[in-house]
């Protein structure tokens, strides 16, 4: 095991420190989600050249605890050996029953009970999706009644169906068609039936697949199956939906392309800023409201590719996930559910935990468990380095630095108003699985190992 030396440079630009510390953001239970405003241009100090820059005096607001979500269901079973890892994962919300399974099967009451028991042990809350394909409003209403009225599980967040943009390809086999008009009518009927049983639930939709910000180079059908459905849903059901949702898997880019390269995966994380802002703009334009945004399924790829340098089971995917989560946090995403808590069958790489050990992406969430509840301003002028900073409940300032480079990077590190002193350092790289490498004294520069996530905690 090689020895890692961390030395930090702290330049004092102002002596003022942050004001009173924020309270921890608790996981919502019954309160309605707070709408997040569309990002606007804000005058923020320009980052210093050739340096990582943090200004703790500029608060960017509370971080939604529900960005650390995942997917789980009756067909995705965590092995007994991995239960302790699942319980300690840091996942705050689980979407059930996950994916298309819920549109091809009727969820049984005993499955709901088992699921809720598992979630309680994880310390997570639930989001439920009712069956839309071959389901009925009456069935959906009955599920709400059982969950929230009879059992009093108080499940607040509810989706209707899963990726209805893909129903047409399935139904045409039996001679049926499925378009956005049919979806909008059915979604509204389900929503009204469910709200009649429990008016306090919050509806999440449209749960469409592959929303992006740029459809150049893709087919017309692909474009219509995403943005058109999204827009038409907002026009028709924007008055009923509480949280606007979509799914996103950037790879593979086509049915014939293979897994992404390391460089392609690295460049992709930058696209998420544009995707989220685009979703907000569409929501505001077609509903007139600043509704919360949820990305209820996401990962780098949706296929079965494993064992590559940048496949979902790779170390580099953990770096990608860390940066994507950071960008979601900066853009005020309300809920984000990676796919998925565990893997099944041929989809062996798409999960946080496998049958016998965690996947690298699991450790991304371990890092964010130490991150904090209030986002503060940070910036980097180096495309190979991303930096995110937060205040924790205990008052500590945390700074997370992601080094995408295949080589060690040395960088100046400036924090406004930070006195000299020790910082607790945690490291994730190919040789360290979230290891506390001890306290480091502030000095002249920071050395960031190749392909790493470094977390510095200033108390």
C-alpha cells in the first residue's frame, strides 16, 4: 500500500466566519415538499486561477436528504451476507417496487409489509409506484388505502406507473397503441382516485425515461418519447403533480454502441447541470410553478455491461456518481434514486451491493454520509477536479474533491476565512476503500491521488 501525503494551502481572504450553524435537514415525513426555485444568475466571487476555492460565508441552502435514494423491490433481494452493508449504506429513500416489475405484477400486501420492515431497519423512507400498465384506478386506490389507512405506514410519495414512454412497444404486440394522450387521461384518473383515499399524499410524475437537454443526433421517435411526453404531461397534469420526475441513463448511446470509455464517462457528468436546469425551465414554462425535481432512476448505463474500465461496477463509476450527486445537490434536486440497492441476474453491475461485497459506487454514498446538510460555495477551474463543500450539523466544514485524472494532481486550495489547523482526511481510491488517513496539518498545497475522492473535514 503506497503512502499518501496530504498538504493543504489555506489563504485567508477575509476574517469573517459563517453565521449561526444550520440545523440538520431531517427526512420529510408528512410535510409537503418545498418547491425549489429555478436557478438564477447570482454574483459569486470568481474562483482563483489554478486553485480549488471554497467560501463558507456563501450559503447555497439546505441539501435535500432525499438525494441519497435508491430502488428496491420484491425481485431485488439483498443477500443475508450483505444486509449489514445495506443497513449502513446511507440510503435515505427507496422507490418500490422498482422499475417495470410493478407494471407487470400486482404487489401483494405481505410484500408491502416485508418491504416496510426492511426500510425501517435501514432508517429509510419509502416511495411507492402503483401499477399503471394493465392496472386500474381502483387497484391503485386500494393500495393507498392499505398502506396509509389500514397499516398507517404514512408513505408520502407516490408514482403512477414506470416509464410509460415505453408502453407502446409492449402493447403493439397485442395490437394496442399507447400515446401521450392516453397516458395523461389514465394518470389523472389514477391520481384522483388515490387522492380521494388519502389527500395528503404527494404525487410524483411522469416517471418518463431518458429526459435530456439536447436531442441532436437522435431519432425523431426518441425525441418525442422524451421531451414531448414530458411537456404534454406538464400541460395536462401540472395542476395535480407535486414532484416532477424523470429517469436518465446516458449509456449506451445506441443499441450497437458498447460501454463508455473513461473519458466519455468523465465528460458526461458535466451534462447533468444542463439536464436539471432544462427540466426546471420546462416545468416552469408549462405549469407556471417551481415544482421540486426528482430523478427517480439513474446510473451511468442501463445495460448488462460489467467488468470494464467505466461500466457501472467499476471504480470510475463511483467517481462519476460522486460528481453527478454533487451537481444534483448544487442544482437543488429534491429526490434522486440511483439504480439500484442491489443487483440481480445478468445486471450484476447495477447495484450498490452485490451478493458478497459492495460495488465501488457504494463507497460514494459512504463519503456523502460524512458530507453535511448545508451546501456552501465552492469552485474549481480544473476540468479534472470537482469540488463540493458543506456545513455539517456539528458545525464542521467539509470539502469533497473528486480527481478524475489517471494521475496524481497537486493543487492550491483556498478557503475564505479558514484559520490554520488540522483537517481530518478520508480517502477513496483504487487502493483505499474510504479510509481515514488521519489528521493533516494545513500547509502549502494538496496532493490528490489518481482516480480518487478525498474528503477533508475542518472542525
